[in-house]
């Protein structure tokens, strides 16, 4: 229609970005389609005849999109083969490569939840496509066709009359509508993986990797080690290998700990298929060896620790040196809990999870063990603000008080912060009675209060820690104390809420716990975390002993979803204005609620918001 020519590149040219560049120049190409992986390596020359670049097939990295969007008209075309290739498009001008725009002509798009209900603007859902381009299905695959091609429940009466838009295709892509009408691409449903009970979007980690200086391309995969434990691998392309410890620190500031890769692999370029798309199967296996010179264990303790490291990490013991970092070898916080349990079981030595974070190598951990005292300490000073008011930070479920260390460091000008460490992590006999556990902690808190002559009780707790803090407050009121403040970091009370109790019942089977911790049910390592979780379940379903009359209660409510498997619980909790805390106070005027832009599990990432709320509340009292 326009008198243009269509050029099809040969297989040899398609595999070489320099040959593609020469072809564009020699044949005065005006419009070119290139997959993002090839576009990212296209030589950045002047192409006088080139007017527009189109890309599709997979997401483009921001830096590439920004550069070519400034040089030429750059279009992001989105669409699966099942919708006859393209369904939406958008011109990319300033690197906004995450946007896939709006539907093309004769195409409809829907963003739906797991129950085929439209989600609000800004909420993440799965993209469904309708319209004229939808294919009839998969040849000779009736079950797959029925699963992916659905009757369109949103077809209008007018569309039915003209037999249009009767079916929609389930893409498997996670997106959301933006206020301006554009669709933002989040990632693939099948690129979501579940590690340690968390549902993780790999694309979010890839975006964080790309924000590190020098990295131009990134891919993240979830893999399994020989013990069946899942871990994340970060592949990246840069001119030279970056410092992996610095990279982990950078990602830790952007992502929750469970989303930081255990290992990184530097590549000169990403492997591509013959179609120019990323070939994930060709990515090399990571090499789990320490980045320090190998020095073998020599002392009996070092040799025993190396054996335990190997069992927990699924690595041959002869590959583990005394200077190798536990976390650089593939460890994570759940593995650290397994490690301390194995050390206690096999060596009879009790250490804390925080000891693993401080002594990441066998040499350092040996030194800590040799110097450590075996007894469990219920209270640990988290900062040195000895002249300030005491604040007691009660451990959350499944972890120790070390999770508050960074928050305590930031509050050292306001409070002397003490961590109330988790009794059940260090004792075989668990305390599963809420009042008994609170009384045990309160006895130790009182010792500190008397030493510092402080009458005001200030407590803070995240999740289960907040429930324990409320029970401590209840006991204090029974004893006649009135000057009490409790900060609740998204604590949710289940008792007296039959609907929430019912929803929660579906989350406590051995299979669920095994999946959450990535530990086989028949493994001896499954028993300790199972016992801790069972006790926590019982603690979480108990009520506060008395109605609170005087305790000033501050609830910091998480406003975002974690995206975990039980969406019904998340949706139900979101509509609870006070997380059921109002049910344990006599007068709701002593309860204040502050919304926090985080999910339940990422609450402590919003450190500055927490600090601001604490300071604002204390200044107004």
C-alpha cells in the first residue's frame, strides 16, 4: 500500500548485532523490529533513514528504552501468539518500558483477579484479552484450550448480537491499570516462585539489579540445591564483574531479605535463542564456592561446623573453607535457623540466629561459640542509649529480636531499646500459652525497669510480638499500672473473629509448613520449625486476658498485600479498620491507627515511617 519493501534477515545476520547495524545502514531501513535482547546490543550509531523501532516478545530494559526512545520513535508491542501476535502498544519516550499501553483496534483487555473479577485501578491482576484476534484454541489440545480460552463474562448485549468478543484468552501475565489508562506490565504468573513461604515476582528483582551502576541486563532464576531447598540466582551483564557483597547490600535496601539472590553470575552477554529471545535454559549453573582463598578447617570444632554447613547447604564438605561466607554459599535466614538447630542437636551448643549473621564464616562462628555463654538471654540491649527511656521490642513470630536492630539504631536518640528474644526458638519445651509467655517476659522487663527507675512501660511488637505486648500490658494494668504505651506493627488479632479463625485454619497443615520452609516432611530438620510454628498458631488464637482501660495503643496498619497464596485472608484483613484491636480496648479513643505503605511482611522496611509515627505520637502525649 505504501510502496515499501519487507526485508527478512538471514539466520547469520540475526545473531550478530554488528551485521544487523550494517544491514540497517546499507539498505536504508526505515522501520525495524528487534527483540529487546538484540536491541540492547545494537551499536549506537547514527541511522539516518531509520524512523521507528518496534520491539516485542519480552520486556526491554529501561536504559535501552530510554536511549532509543530519545533517538527514534520506539514502540513497545505486546501480545501473545494466541491473540494473533499483538494486542496492545505504546510509544516509549522516556524509558517507561514497563508500560504496554492500550489495546489495538478490535481488541479488548481485562485485568482480573483469581475469581475473574475486575480489579481496581492500580491493583495487580492477570491480563485477559478479547476481540477479533483471539485464536480458536490449541490444535488437538482440548483440555488446554478449555483452560486458557474462556467464555467472556463481560461480553455486552450489542457484542452478542454481532457475534463479537465472545471469548477471552488467559495470558498468564500480571499487569495493572494506571490512572491514565495505560496498562503496566508486572511479570509472568509462571515467573512467580515461592521460596520460604513467600511468593516472589522475579521481574521485581531483575528491576532492582538493573538499578545497580554498571549492570545493563539482568535475569533472575529460582533453582533447587541437592537438599531440595530453593534459592535465587542473579545473572547480570556488565563490562566487568561487580562486587557481589556490595550488590547484595544495594538490593537489601530495595527488597525484602528473602528476595535478595543467594548467588550472582557475571556474563559478558545473555544467551539468545535463534529468534533473538533470551534462552533461559542456556544460562550457566551457579558455582557455589566461597570468594576467599580456600583454607581447610583444622580444629575439631571447625571440622564439625564444616560438616553441618555442608548438610544444611547441600554442598560437599570439602568445598567449604573456614573463610567462606554462609550466605554467599547459598544460605538464608531459614537455613540459619536450621543451622543453629543442627549445631544444638549435634554439638549440644546453643547459639542465636544473630550469631550466624555476625559470624558468617566458620572461623568467625567458631570464635563466637568459644567465647559465648550457653544460657539464653530473654532481653538483649539493642543500642547504647542508656540515659533514654526504655522501649521493649517483642520478637515477631518465627524470628528473634535481632529483626529490630536497624530500627533500634535509628531510635538511639529517643529510646534505650531492648530486644525481647524468642523463648521458643531456644527451648525444646515450647510455651504455647499467651499469658504464660507474657508473664515470663514481663518478669525480666521488670528487672530492667527497676534498675533504671522507670515507671512508664513502652512496648513495641511486630505481628505476634504485638499480641504478646498487649498481653503484657493487660498484666501490667491488673497490677495497677496505667502509664503504658504499646506500638503494634500490623498486629492482627484473630480471637473472637470466627471468619478469620476459619480462614487461618487452612494454613497450618504439615504440607503447608513443609512448603513454607522448603524442608521435606520426613526430614529431621522439619521438626524444630514445625514445633515453633505450632506453638505460634496456638498463641495467635488466644485472646488478651483483660480489656485494656489505660494502655495507649498505636496500630501501624500495613496497607499493601504480600501477594501470598491465601488471598482471602489478605482481602479480609484489609477491610478490618483496626485489625480487631478495638475488641480488646474498653474505649476506642485510646487506640490510634496510622496507615503504612507496606505489606505485613515488609513492615520493617518502612523504618522511617515507623520512627516518624513513634516520634509524632510521643510528642503529642
